[in-house]
C-alpha cells in the first residue's frame, strides 16, 4: 500500500531509489563520485559530442517545419477549447520557468569569459567581443526552445487532444500502442524523464545558489563558502516547495510576474545608465552574425581541434555540448510545463510563442547585460573579465559595481535570482510529481513536497562532489538517453499529425479486437472504421 493516495508505485519508487542512492553515495564518497563524474563527462563529450549537435539541430528544424506546415492548425486540446491563460501571462510563465535562472547567471559571465578566452580571436580584442556575443546568442537562442517546443507539443497533443495520461510515455502510443505505454518500456521512459528532470534542474539550482552566495558576500560580507551555498539551497528549497504546493494559478503565476518585472527593470536600468547606443548596436550586429553563422555553428564539432588548440581545452565540449545537454535534460519538465499552460492553443501558436518571442527577449537581455559589461572592459575602466575568470558567479555583481545605486540594485539582483530560482524549481517539482502520479494534472501536495526536497538534496550533493564541473557532468549524463527518446518522439508526433490531417484521426493500435473498447483515447466503443474521419 502506497503512502500517497495517487501515485504510480513503479515510477515513483524506482526514481526515488535512484535519486536516494546517488545522494548517499556522493555524501559518503565525494572524491570518488567526483572522479566518476569527470570520467563520464570525458567519455560523453569525447565520443558523442557530435550527436548532441546533430540532435539539437533536428529538433529545431522539426518544430519550424511542423509549425508552418498543414499541421500548424492542429489544436492542442479539444476543438472548442480556449487557452486557459492570457498571452502575456502565458509568456511570463513560459519564460520564467524555462530560461530565467540560467540566463541571469550566464548573461554577463558567458560573454566575458569568451571575451577573455575566445575560440578563434585574440583575447580582449573587438573581434573577441563580437565572437563572444555571437556564441552567447547561439547558446541561448533558438536551439533550446526547439527542445521545449517539441516535448510541449507532443505532451499537449496526446494528453489534451487524445485524452491520454499526462506522461512522456503517452507520446509513444503510435509505435507502442496505448497498452504498450502502460508496460515496462513506457514506465522506463517516464522514469528516465524524472531522472533527467532531477539532474537538469539540480544544475540550475546549484548555479543560482552559487550566484546568490557570491552576491551576498560581495555586498554584505557573508562568507562565500560551500556551507553558505548549501544553506541557501536549503532555504530556497523550502520556499519553492511551499510555492509548488499552492499550485500553478497562485505560486508560479504570481512569481512569474514578479521576476519578469524585475528583469524588465534591470534591462531598463542598463539601457538608461549604461551605453545605450552600444547596446543597440550590439543587439543588431550580433543578431546579424547569429543568423549568418547559425547553420555553421549548429553543426561545427571542431574535428581538427582548431578551437581546442586555440583555447587549450575542448571548447565545444565544455560550452556547446554542456548547454545542449542541459537543455535536453530540462526538456521533460519545461516541455511538460509548456504543455500544461498551453492547452487550447494551436501547434503554430505554441511553436512561435516558444521559439521567436522568448529568443528575441533573450537577445535584448543579453545585449543589455553582456553588452554593458563588454563596454566597460573595452572602453571603460575594465576589470570584469579578470573577475569572471577568478569567480564565474561574481560577474553580475561585479558589473553592477560600475553603475549607480549599487546597493539597491544588488539587493534587487539577489531578489530576481531568488524568484527565478524558485519559479524554475517550482515548475520542475510540479512536473516530477505529475510524472510519478500516473500523469495526474493536479498531483497531491505530499508528493510535490517529496520531489522538492529531492531536487534540493541532489543540487547540494553535486556541489559537494565538485561544484560547477559536477553540475555540468550531471546534465550531460542525464540528457544522453533522453535525447534518444526525443528522436523517437519526432517520429511519433509526425505519424500522429499525419493521420489526423490526412482524415483519419490517430488512435493507438490495441493488441486485439477485444481491446478496442478499452482504448481510452477513442472515447466510446465501436469498430475501427467507426472511429475514422
């Protein structure tokens, strides 16, 4: 008998046991765990880095083709359903949960790191600045949103239009049959989705906690140590667990308004007090570089070790492969969350809303934050690049030190990081609870609490086992098998869309004629012919 009222015992307990074993092992043997993480990272990036590049490009192209094809008019819900949330509320929740905390951490740190160690140009030059912004746009541009849009479309279609459980395994009905999605392979897919979510989000929680720790240390003199970071993780875990218990329409919705308001305040702050003309020129110029070089960057795996020789390390593996794996690991929970808030919208609306609007906002954000920092080092007093190489998590607060009202803005920055932190973890915890409760769209509070605590614990032990490197390794390792799941997901979604638009509504193939009435997506009993058209 389960301790929860509504739970899939197989998915929940296997996922919980795996997470528990990982936490205990890392706490008891942190050095050994760190060594294993390093070996896994080297193996995957060294042997399969190309697969991440190819898969991410395929995901993006698939979403664009589907959106602008005849499939774009398919509604992700019943024909008469209307969107539950207004467009602005939908966008705020979508962006806050899917991108916010990572973008806050890297918006200055990444361009300044590339400025000081670019893959091709000479460090500290104008060419290095152009290269730094181009690759930052690339890593935070269309590709990650292609992952989220694909998973979101698939889950929303099979769950809200076909009436199947809100589970990743439901998207495999065209090849497994509905009965097969409830079998061992279907449960394995859902367990893998939970696993990827835990470690993908743990990476973000670790980065956010590191940044808050550094900000508090620089502004209030608190210790910048691992114990302090662990304490912040504990506090934030309590806050996002409380938030997720209140539900999407209260916790996540209102927090999204708060953190997006703070984000807009900071963009306006940098534009008003910073180099306004330089920011605009950076935005327009970098967008041009990005669009011009997108096909080449998307498939460049550095086979001749040009970037590695120039920088002294595997640049593609350390940056692009890490990012692509991170986005894939975020795929189950971001996609599921996008699906949950997109019910009643069309395929075209979801893809365009998930791809182009957030990417444009991200580019404005990166140009304002990263552009201001680059201007300081190129034309001002400098010092930001050196600070970033000393501590990546210090980038945002070091940059704020060159602007007026540093005390107030540092406080608001810490608040913004915390709210984005809570929103991302909140939505991930909700999705984990839904995936382990048989696809329940409103999982019980106790299950949400369990997964909230689990995510905080995994983030904490990853920091103990090796800090940023361990966080990166966890994302890459968790993402690899889910990447394979997503490749099959493209096929199943295309198959289902083709059947519907072709005049024959997709129905999972039952194992026998007697099972036809049992197939829940049909809605009523009858022959196969009666359910066509």
